[in-house]
């Protein structure tokens, strides 16, 4: 039976894993949507495969949520995440990873400069 995300390692390793996985999935989504292929089906396939690959990669650490809403849903249903440490792993670090991914994406791929018309 599927049980949702839960820590399989110590607190700090789990927090780093969730932050890094969220950074990677957020960066991949931004890249595929804004710089990726024009074919919509290929975009969907790439997003799905990226998500599956990251879930498999993170399954030994946290059973990755990579999304605070997803983690909260599982926590509410299973009543497994009832400590502030889980808040740190499944809320704080994913938000930090997503914000960092947006900043890095903007730094690597700046928006085009619009020329002013006189």
C-alpha cells in the first residue's frame, strides 16, 4: 500500500534531499515550459519522466513529496507527520528549493530585453 512521504534518514539529510529534489524539479519545469520543445505532448512526457526519475532517486531518503501541498495531504490522511521537524523537511526546504530554482533560472536565462520605441 502506498503510504506517502516519510523520513527514512536523519532530519538534516532528509531536509537537504527535499530541498535539492524540489530545486531540480522546479528548474526542469521552468526549462521545459519556457525553453523546451514546442510539441505539447513531448513537454508532458518530459515532465512526467522527470518527476518519476526524481521520485525514484529520492525514495531512499524521504519518499519525496517535492510539494508542500502533497506532503500535507499525506500527513492529514495518514497522521504521520505530526512534528515540527516534518514541517522543516516537507515545507521549509521545498519552498527554499523552488525559490532558488527560480532565481537560478532567471540568472541563467534572463528575459529578452525589449527595445523602447521612440
